[in-house]
């Protein structure tokens, strides 16, 4: 189910901290992280003290400059516009002092993402290319929107299966009669497309459970009819609609449903939806915060927690595809 690590011979002693979390796709990742990636991240992290010292100097300089200008305004009765200009200059000084720390985080993220994707045999691109949301919208995996932003594209093949993953932020912008705009974020998270090159021709949509009344109303907009499945846990979390009941059960094997439930627990119940459509699998994973940022872990690039946050989610998506591919091949 998982391929051997491509990173050469293993050292005789295993690392103390495990990042593999029992996921098949991460077999060998502990050694790769400690032998190859951690030294690179530690070298980047070694730059932080000098940048922090620089920022403190700029902060003191910006504060002193602003206080001096404030004293001039109070003592010489200079116009308030002078103080506003002084405030703007002070903020520019602060930004110039903080910029190296911002750049360090960006370089850390780029380095981490590039290596984590490389371990899984994938590629990473900060600015996505050739993106289309039409099918996600057509399958009702994302809500109506009229403005979108994209970042963090991961693409490549998983055992011959094409993968295209990217982060999307979707907004609905409306205007009232006076021309005032109102912006509502309707989706933030990951959109994923897999092309299996298989012969399933139906449309099967897996949506979160909305309780009985919600499922009844929501089912009116779904393609096909409701599919009943044997997995109690899966039925508790999801509702399934398909244009072909037999093919839906062929796709939703026990192993696949188990992996989907595991991913749902990781990303938060109710945040995962997906659909099979004419040989491809589409996923929409809603997130409360930006993906692949590492949170507070980015304040220490050498901590294993940064890699753990990102690689676990990527590996679970990777394993879902492997399980589904093996299940389909076993039923041919």
C-alpha cells in the first residue's frame, strides 16, 4: 500500500521523535526529517536572533523618532499633519525592521513545503497555475461566490493518479443601493482533484450530514438518489447521493470509508465534502485558518511540530487515494 522511502540507506538508530503517526505514506519519514530536512530548517532558524536584534533596534528608532516629532508638535505648535506624517514614517521604519523576520518565515514555509511534497513524490508551487473551480461548483462542493484567491498548489502523481491540490478563499461581494460593498467569506480551505483514469461514469456526491430535515432539503439539489451504506460511523458523518447505486457501493468500500472518517476527524467534522464524477475524485476541505502556515510553529523553524502539522494532513489525503486505487483494482 505504501512505497519505500526514496531517500537512500537508513541509519542504524531510529530518531527519538516519531512524525509518521502510523500513516503508511509516511514510512521512512522520521529518518528523512532528522537526517535531511531538520538540518536545513535549523540553519534557517539560526538566522532569527540577528533579525530579532535588528527589529528591536528599528523599533527603538521608530519610537524615538515619533516621540521627538510629538515633542516638536507640542512645543512649537506645528500642524497636526506633521504628526500624521511622522506616524507614517515610524510605521515604515518598523516594517523595514520586521521585514527580514517575515521573509524568514516565507523562506521557511517554502523550504518545508518543497521537501515535504518531494518526500511524497509531489511538487509545490506557491502561486497556482491553470486553476478552474467550475467542476467544484457544479458538484455543489463549494458555495456561490464572485471573487476568489488561490495559493499553495501541490500537484503530481500518486502511483499514476494525477493530483492537483490548492488553497482557495472564496468571497461573495454585494453592493447596496448607495454603492457600499459588503464582503462575506463563503469558503476558505483546500480544493483537491484526482484523476483515476477509471471507468466509473456516474456522479456520487458525499456531503456532510445535515440532520434529517437538512438532508431532506439538501437532497433536492443533489444529483441522483440517496445511497444507504453499512458503515454506521460513515452514515453518522455523511450523506451520499449517486446517479448509480451499484457504482456508488463499488467506490465506497469499507477501507475507503474508514480513511474518509479519519480525515474528517483530522480536519473537523462537517468540513469535508467530496464527489466522484466521470473518473475523477473532487474534495473540498473547509479550514478556519490558512493552510500550510504552521501557526506558532513557524516561530521556530527547527521544531518537528511544524513538519507534523503539514505532513499529517497531506499523508492522509495520499493514503485515501492509495486505498481507493487498490480497492478498485481488486474489483476489476
